[in-house]
C-alpha cells in the first residue's frame, strides 16, 4: 500500500476516541501510517527518542496532561526546525496567529478529512529534500 | 463522517445535471457537504441570507439566469472579502486573469476530481483562523 | 468518471512494475488518466509527438536507458516552459536542488499516494489558464 | 542608469499632480522609467497601441474620466493575461477582494514609496521569462 | 515625503544606539516613519494604547527588561492577529522555527538594510486591505 | 553602513565592465558587499574555497570561459542546496524553465536595479513568500 515499502509515519495527538478513529482512517486511506500518542508529554518523548522516523505532527490543542498542542509543536521544532506541523482545533483556532509556529497549518473544526490529507501532503511536498 | 459533527458546507453552482452529480460525489468523498444552487441569483440569495455557514463557493462560469460565475464570485466577496472561490470552466478559463477575483482558483476542464478537492482544501487551509 | 468526458492525461515514467501499478491505481482513483512510458527516451518521443495532450510529467530519477529523470524533465520544459513536473526518488532526492527544474515538486520515497495526487493537483491548479 | 540601456517602462495613472511627482521620483530612483497617463481611457489606448513595451501598470482607483482603476486593469489583462498590476487607494482598498484581478497587489494609502518599488519588483521578478 | 501625507509608522525595538540610528535612517529612506521603543514592555504598552496606528513591528530578540522579542510579537498578535512582524537577530535566529509567529520574517545578522525594507514592504503589501 | 559590522557578501559574475560597475553600485547602495568573479570557473573556485562566507550568487548566463551561468548555479547548489541564486540575462531568459535551479530568480534584461535588490533581499529573508 505504499510507494517503497514503508509508509510515512505521522505522529497524531488526539485524545477523543471517536475523532482519533476518524483521523486514523483518513490518514490510512491517504497512504500514511498514523501513530497515536495519548498526550503531549508522550508525543515529545517519542519525538526525542528518535527511534521512529516521524515525518510530521498532527495535534489537537487542548490535550490531556499539562502540555497543550502549541507547546508540543514548539518542542518538536526545537528538535527539528523544519518538522511539519498541523494543528486542529475549534475553540483555540484564533490563537494560531500568536501561538503557532511559522510554516504550520491550522485546521479549524469542523474540517473535512480531505483538508487534513492535503495539509500533510502540502507540508511534506515542500522543502529541500535531505536524503 | 466528519471531524466534529458538522461537515464544511460548500455552495456549488452547476446546472449540468451529470456534472452536478459528479461534483456532489467528489465533495462528499472528501468529507465536504455540497449544497447545490441552480443559478447565480439563487446562490447570491443564499449567501446573503446568512442562515447557512457556507465555507466556500464552487461555480461554473456559464450559468442559468443572467448572472455568470464571475459576477457571483464578486458578490460573494462583497459579503466576505476572504470567501474562498473556485471556478470551473472550459471555454471561459482564459478570462480568469481579467475577470477572476484575487486568491481564487480556476479549474480548466477537463480536470480531475482530485483537483477540485485539493483546490478547496488549499483555500480553506490558508489564512488566519477567526474562531 | 471525469468532469467533461476526458480525463487529464499524466505521463508517468516508472520502470519498477510494482510501483508502476501502484501509481496507476493512485492516479486513476484521483480521476487522472495515467500513460506509462518505459524509459526517458520513450517519454521524450511521446512529448515531442504532440499527438496526445499530456498535462504533466511524473518521473523516477533512475531510469532504463541513458536518460535520467532530470534530463527528461529538462527536455519537457524545452518543449513547454510551464509543463508541470513531479519527480520521485529515494536515493537522488538531495540532487533536486541542483538538478531539478524551477517550480517542480520532488517526492522523497517513501511517500504516501496522497502526496502524489496533491502534488499533481497543486501544479495543475496553479498558473494562468490557456484555453 | 539601467542594466542594458533601456529602463523598464511602467505605465502610471495618477491624476493628483503632487502624488504623480512623488511616484515619478520613486520609480526613477528605483531604476524604472515612469510613463504617466492622465486617465484610464488614455492608459487603455496606450496599452492597445502596442508601440511602447510597458512592463507593468500602477493605477489609482478613482480616476478622471469614466473608467476607474479596476476597469483599466481588467482591460490590461484582456490584452495580456500576465500583465503586472499594482493598485493604489485609500478609500477603495477594501474593494480589491471583489474588484481586483488575480495576482495583483493593492497598496493601501498611506504607503511608503519603498512599498511601491518592492511591489513592482516582486511582480516583475515572478513568472516564466518569455525572451 | 509620503503618498497621502502620513507615513506608515513602524514600531521598532532596538536597544543598541548605533544600530537604532541605522534602522531609523533605513526606514526613513524607504519612506516609513520609525517609532522607537526602548524595551519590550514599552512596546506592548504602546500597542495596547491604540492611540497611534502602528503598521508593523521590527524587533531585536534580546531586549532590555524581562520581555524578549518573541514575547513582544506574541502579544502584538494577540491584539491584532494579522500584525506584520519582523525579527532581527544574530544569536537567536535559529529559534525562529520554534518561537516565531506564523507569517513573520526573521532577519539574520548581518543583514543588509535593503533586506529590512523589503521585509516590511512585503508584509505590508500582502493580505486583504481593511479600509 | 551595515547592521552588525559585516555586510552580507554577494558573489557576482558579470564580465561586461559597465554592467559590473552598475551592479556593484546597486548592491552597495542596498547595503550588500559585492565580490566580483571574472568567470564561472573563478566563481566555483571561490565557492569551493569556503574561506569567504558568500550569502548569494548573482550571475549572467553567457560568461567568459567554458562554464555558463546555469552550470555555475548547479555547482553552487551541489555545495549548498539552499544557496540563493539570481540569474540575469536577455537572450537566455527563456531557458530558465529548463536550465534554472529550483527557487531561483531570473531577471530579464532590461531590469531595474531595484529588481536585483528585491530579488536578493527576498531570497535572503527567511520565511519570505516567493510567489
């Protein structure tokens, strides 16, 4: 189901089970491999671990734990300044202009699954390749 | 089938029944909710009504009634200067440079359904969120 | 399955049979019509022939024959300076910055099929219409 | 004072004498050659005449005569779909979203002369060269 | 020296006297009107005051007082989500990817005065006009 | 005349003495420090030498020696995939679409000095849109 065996792995932080399932299906249909983290803290640990080659972050803003999505993205960018970031929110969308990182995408709920796929594809297709 | 209950509603003006069905299927597959208007006049009435939260306009150029797609888009932009606009045409595509509104997308027929979905997603993903 | 009878025809150069099948399915699902060339030389012949209205080029870098993907794209651009170009590669991706043509997209393997569709749609949706 | 003898000629429509002088100085300092038209009608006649190779249009919105800046730009684009267009206005700036042409720049008064030079340079530097 | 009497006022935070003078001259030459704040705290007070119509913020990162440039920009964006922001730094430039706001420009020292003028002009020329 | 002592150094390849003087003046006025190479071969040697921190390349296409501007830019990008590149040409401008490198700017002669300064500033400023 992939072009060259491995699927690009996308780290997703979404604590609502129903939406989580929806996102997993959406990403799989697009040919991505979703990896779900339960909280911002867990996501940062996974990113720092560097065992898995995550290609992008998709995160809600209001999360379990102390860390919110804005903070997770900032930490991701401290590890890799070019890491693709997609935020999702309803209530917090207006804060993107002051709390978001440069070159990120904010998806305002409600959004269509196609918007999430296009957002990821656009960010992954941009930028100078490194391999 | 949506992320957060409601689907983003897209106002579509296409008077050819066959193409209309195709566009409805394409948008639904992408997770949008198409709302079809039969003419430019009807579309403008719906936009001015402000009862429904239309998120974007997809319009053919040659339409029933007196209004053409260029004019509908202009009226939509008078109501909301940032309203996403996607035009579709075969014969009139070359007029986009003089009759289209800024930051709109012109799909030249024949185009792939994926182009319509990507166009909408791109326009909806761009810009500073307001909620 | 198209909007206005004909599907946009995409010229694809991929000599690995398995990946070729994957790309054909991906493009068809998006509503494009893939046309496969076996080598760079064959692709250039097809482009110069001008019998078919190819709308874009999707090419691997390492190809059968003497021509590589960089060279095919350059020839395509000599015929049409605005021809949309999407490259695919794992090993050669880093050469895009010195060997790619302007306004092209480089997909680093592994990439999700959605990335290929979005890349094509984005390039085809951009630019001044010519009809 | 140019690179290769001729200066790029910019067609300017501004009927206020004081601002006209300011724009002429600004453009000359940047190395452009301003050509002033007194009205929209005169500008369109000059563009259609095709004797002079105008490289871009800079226009106010409220003009002498019947034609306003929006209409002049539309006519310029009917002649050349890629013609660079810069509008200037105070009162009419908000209409750009519904009356402007795609890929144009709207300078809201008050603006700095540097903004006009950067706007022209940006539009002229973009796009596929034709010589 | 302006087009329409008032010059666009740019709020600048730079505590090094020598560089401050250089920036004032650069902005004035471009036709802007620089307004210097001595610290981040002062700048935020001025922005909240809403007496002066500041059109953009230009800020160093390391500032007098407790607030750094990253924080000033965030506060500016809380007041106006579309406020143009230009950062300047040598030592802190690499933090822009995690601490900068979306759609901002980071000027790495050493930079040419022309880069500052172009950065401001580009940000001011982009976006939907509001008057 | 710089912001932080050193001026950004721009490597320029232009063998016409008159134009060379013009470019040197233009770049100096903008606050850059031009460094002139007499041929493509000399430029590549300087870039490979890595003694001087060149920030960008400005090159004519037809050059003394065997190397043309297209080839110099390719070699510059092999050394640094993100190296800013500005080409200048009259006769060869149309070849940019097939021979230019991605994310480069082609200045068609005749162009205004302001266009060269804006082109360099845009490429050097991080986060500046390129369309």
